[in-house]
C-alpha cells in the first residue's frame, strides 16, 4: 500500500513536471531546457563522463587516472575539475546515452528527473514525519517546484538537490527504529554521497546540515549511549568519506596550482542580500513583476507565499500527532509576572533585531529620549540571554520547547542558519553593510573548499528544503479536517501558479554584437555539422582549435560538437579558465589585422588543426582569416559551405 501511494505520487510529480516545463516535453531530443549557455557545458560534461565510463566498462582501466583530464582547454590538465564533474548524474543517464547516443535527450530527461525525484524524496520524508500522505504530497510539490529552482534552471547541478530528502528520510527511519534499520542508514549514506558528488555547492553547503540532523536524531532517540549505534555511524561516515574523497583530489590539485580560488569580493558579490528574500525571479507568474526589492546576480530568492504560509502554520501548530497528547498533559505556562516579563523582553529584542536587519538602523524619537538600534549582534545576544533565563526559571517553557524541538526545532534552526549563511562573508541590506556576525566568513577563511565557491546565495536550496518540510507540517494541520483538505488543494494549485512559468524557455539565447549569432539549437552528434565528422577522420594525435575563440556561444558549441571526435580541443568554457586562455583569446581576437601575433599564438597553443567558421564573422573577416592561414602554409582539408578544416604546418 505504501509503495503504491509512493508510485502514485511519483506519477503526479512527473505529470506536473512535464506540464510546468512545457513545451520541453514536445521536443526532448531536439530542444535544450532553458538556455544554450551553462546547459551546453553540462551536456558536454555528461557526455565526457559517459564516454569514460563506457571505456572503463570495456576494460580500459587507464581511464581511472585520466578521468579528469578532459579534452577542453588543451593542453591544460584536470580540465574536468574546472567545474562540477556530474558523475552521479552521468550514471543516471548512462543507459539513455548508451542506447540512443543522444546527449540532448539524456540531458532533458535528467533535467525532468530532478523535479520528480525531489518531489518523491520529500513525499517519503514528510509522510514518515507526519504520517499524513496528502500533506506529504503537497510538501513534495513545494520542494520539487520551488521558485528558486526556476531561477536555477540553467544549472542542473544545483537542481540536483533531490537526494537531500532521501538523506533525512533514511536517518529518520534508522534512528526511530532504535538503530535496527541498518538498510535505512546505508540508504542515507548513499544518498549523501550522491548529493555531495552531484554538486560541490551541495557537498559543502548541505553536508554539515545532514550531520547535524543525524546528531539531533541521535539525541532525540536517546541512542547516544549505544556502542552499536556509534559503530554503525562511524562505519557509515568512513564509507561516505572513502567514496567522496577520490573525487575531491583533482580539485585540491587545482587549488595547489592557484586555480579555482574565489576572492572575498567575488563571494560578496554573489551573496544574498537581506532583501533578496523579498525579490522574485522575473519569470515568476504572480510575483515576478511585483517583488523586485533588490535585484542582483543569484539574488532572486523569494520562496513564494504558499510555502511561507504553510511553514508558518507548521511552526505554530504542526506538532506530530504522537506528541500532541503528551503536550496536552504538560503543565500550562502560568502567567507569572517574571516569566511574562522575560517572554515579552525576549520577543521584543528578537523583533528589534529583525527590524534592524531590514532597515540597517532604527532611529525613533520618543520625545524624552531617542531609540537607536544598529548593532544586530547585541540585540540577538540579549534576546538569547533572556530566552535562556526564561527556560531556566520556567519548567512549562522547557516542556513546550522540548515538544517543539523534537519534531520541528531542527528544521526551524536549519532554515534560519541557511538563510543567514546565504548572506555571505559581508551581510548587506539593500546593498549596504549591516552590523551582524558573518559565519560564512569563518567558513571561507578556515574550512577548505569554501574559498572555491563563489555563490553563497546557493545556501537558498538548503533553506528551501527546510521550508518545504515545515510546509509539510503545516499541510498536515490543514489535512485534519475536510475544509482544511479543500484549502490544501487550493493552496497547492496556487503554489504551482506562483512558482512556475509556462511556456517554459527552451534554447534561450541573446544576440551577439561582434559576431553573427549562431543558430539557436543543437544537433545530436549523428547529425552534427559535417566538419566535425571530418575532424573525427584525422589522426588520433590531432588537436583542434576552433575560430572564433573566446566567445562563449561559439566555445560552448565547439565543446559540444567535440563529442563527435573527442580530439583535444584548445577552446573551452567552464567555471574556471586556465591562465593562458585569456592571452590566447586576446591574440586571436583580430587575426586579419595582427596576423603575426595570431599565428604565433596558434603555434604556441599546440593545435595541429583549425576549424574555421567563416560565417561567424562579420563582413569579410572570415575569408580574410582563411587567407592568413593559407599564407602561413595551412592546408585546407575539408570545406562545408562556410565551415573549413585546416591542417596547420608543423
């Protein structure tokens, strides 16, 4: 029965995924989800991974130690480590790639699967936590179609957050069985490995929350004295480390070369602003044109009205049913003057801190005196001290807090921590600094790996995850009555309206200024332009440079079509660029006017062949470049209209 309900939920999420991304489903084998920028990079990465896995399966074990030596940015080593390696995603699409040889179809199916699996994982988790299937179904919608996912549609590595709920689901089942369900712990461990290897951001941003949740469940279940449980947890931790560590070594090698480190200023630029959470992605149907409090790169983080309302209800009234009766047996919080005073003061200081976060400074003239607030750290500290005193003097407050912490406390703390960390190393409100502690700065300075991530705002995915679980608790409250269930159905429909955008963008492109804009589509390798099949017929030792070089749209297409021949390619595009690439781009920017400089750069690049796209250039520059190459002794091997393959002289 449980498996059947889960399969029905999975089917629902699939139907909604196809509808929410329409017309992508009408052209899965020819259109690319969202745009032709980063998705092309990710299609190429998946193709590279699948090719290496295919070679390994056929017995070529040398691919193990050359796995990260991808063919782009020739002759730079470890080019795959310039971005996320996407190995878990490649394993997902491996059967599709081997059967069809179509990386576009494989990518689009992977793209859709991130929605379906995110919904399914959240459904299983919330059903386990609340025992309520309708609430779990709605929680799955909240996570699978969160507005933040729409804003990240070009980054499949960020969308691949589907393993987060599976991690928590396995941990909940393990600890709440008294440590008897070892398969649940194994499943949580494998899900954590898959999540960490799917994205470097999720590895460093989500893993600490997963560990903290495991420890909180250990305390909640009162198993901290069990040697058997500690042995199981230690073994799981060692297995996770052993599986993840080999994939981190190439990135560490790049750091040792001085590549891939992000400056504090760059991290601050791509951090969330306080008002990012009141800024909607422009393509959101209801809020995109209304909530634009602080537009900035990666800063459209408004989570939607329905998730906020359901999560608020879950925080206030979402206790699990097994604890409800025990909570009713707790002594009421008596309105003694001291506890009332402490409660009022603690709430007042907390509210003042929130107000100051939003306004930066609060100056109120009360006549006899002026109230000025700017130091948020002091306000939060005073609120915490007063709240601690309240717990010290009031057994009823401790009892109520215990009930809350057992089911929703970690989620609320995690929600706040993720939002706080998303503010980055220099928290700002409306673009101006605020006086509040910056825990992300400590991570950046003292924890290896964080200095290589440039977008702290992507902590928002962890925030969305916590918010969706809390929303599941709120949905469970509504699902207790017939009227509430009707309201829940209406809320789910409203959420899909506010969180999605149909028609969904496919093959998105912006026009170019200095070159002709390439066609807004890709072709599967079997139907690739003929020049790439001509390159495939060249000797194995051949290496290729494509002109124009340095313009992202053309470099991305050069990478994608290199899957036809897999020859080393001088061109490249990724999250990091080797130092010589900017110099090469400059040297080849105007070949007809600086032929000697350009020819010397071509010789130094190590390329043996040139693919020239004459039609990409404006005016007569394309034929002029061909004339320069011929004048230098290059031999024309193949021509297909304006695509020309040259062999460079030795």
